[in-house]
C-alpha cells in the first residue's frame, strides 16, 4: 500500500511539473512573438525643392502623425534618394515618401514595404516632362536625339521622372551613349532643373509634370519663360513606404492616418505645399513592375 501511495504522489508531482513546464513554454512563446513597443518614429522626405524650406513646410506632418498614432513622430528631409534609402536600411527612418525608383531600390536594399501611392492631378500616375527655354530652337524630343552636345539638367540619377524614364525613352529613340551625346548636369531638385533653363545653364531639363508650378511664386511668368516639348509614358506615382520590421498594428495605423488626410483640409494644404499632391490611394508592390523594368536597364550604371 505504501508503495502504491508513493507512486500516486510521484505521478501527481510529475503532472504538476509538466503543467508548469507547459505554462512556461506558452509564456515564453508569447514573449517571443510579442511585437516590440515603438517609442518614436521618423518620417523621411525626398527632396523635390530646397531642403531647408521643405523641412520647415513638412513639420506639420510630424505633429499630425504624433496625434493620430499616439507615438512621437519627427520629420527629416534627406538631401538625396540614396541617403533616404540608406536611412531606412539603417532603421534611422521608419516611414518615407519614396519616388517610384527609390521605392524599388528601398524594397531591394532595405526591405521597404509600400502602403500607399500619391494622387496628383486626380491620377495615381504621372509622366516625366521635357522642358526647354521659351526661345529655344528645340521643338520635339526627336530634336534632342538628333542634336549632340546639348546640356541636360535633371535632379538625380536615381530620379524616376528626372532621369530614368526620359533616359530610357531617349535610348529607345536612338541615343546610343547618353554621356557622349549630352552634357549631363545633376542639379539635385526638380525646381533647380527648371531654373537651369531660366539661367541659361542648360538646353533642356527633365522633371516631373509640371515642375514649373514650384516656381510660380518666385517667377510669376515661368510658364512663358519655359516651354514643354514632350513627355514620357505614364509612371506610377511616388509611394508612402515603411520599414517592413515595424509591427503590423503600427503599419495599419500609419496607413489609416495617411488615408484620413484625404478628408483633412489642413493636412491636404500641407501635402500640396510639400509635393503638390492631392491625397493618397492604396498601393501594391506589383504596381511598380514597370519601374523595375527600367531599373534593370540602368542598375549597373547607377550602382
């Protein structure tokens, strides 16, 4: 009897021990899968105009998001696309406005995830635009192909509308070597490319459509001084992207907060001042396949 009783006690102890172990395992699993707390977020902007002025104009985004997400959000304007991508890769920037090509690079290099795309002029797509001084003899894009030695002003080699799509189009039209055919001037922002025409520093410029609007306050007759001669095919608009490592609930909250801007007149005014955008629409990675095709063409030379 004593032996049987002792055995019963031993079995009961084992059950308790196994139960405790199971509870500890469940607790450990729960601990391992719990998403980390986010104490602060950084929203990064790509430069489309003077960086210092953009930084001041973009500040209300930080205030708005801080209130909507209940997480402190600061804003930062990077000096170029590569810097913004690197900042995402290093987890210095958590949320970013990324042009199409920069998004494709950020997806590859920093595992960025697109949430939304911009709406501009009522559309989720846009075109690259070719512009020349009003008194130029150049009338068409074909004239650019047929004339060697022209000075070409553009924002950045990694700019989708500023360089990549027009470069692809010019090559498709017969330019074999862009570096030999043109004198290339990388100027850092779309408005600076237009200013290069006004100042006589370039023969033609490629920008988003229509970058002249950024200079209307400074140069009221800019549309008379600069003439448009052509555009490229359609390009999906710039993105709102995030670091993929962010918790899913935070990503969802970010997406909801930016979509809510579509009904927020104050923030729409800020969005227009920063990028001349009118709101946001849902986006998928597949929307940017056409950009990936151009990226493959220029990847080696850019990197």
